[in-house]
């Protein structure tokens, strides 16, 4: 949260982005992408992608 600077979050850490009002979901997905987490695990191991409203 405080150590990794994420380009997609405006060169901020996740902590800084959340403090600035960025939506938590946006921060989480940007952090997953930056940390090379496999896309199928972004929503939790073995859990389906959430439904779109």
C-alpha cells in the first residue's frame, strides 16, 4: 500500500491514491496489474468475475 508506486494511479502509491479519493476498486485493480497478479485472481482465488450492473 505504501511501497509500490503505480503509474496507473498517477505515479502514486495505493495509500496515496485512496487518500486522494480514488475509488478502492480502481486502486485494487491497478495494484493487481502493477504487481503482475494473474487476471483470473484479481477478484479472489476461484471466484468468478463480478457481474456488471
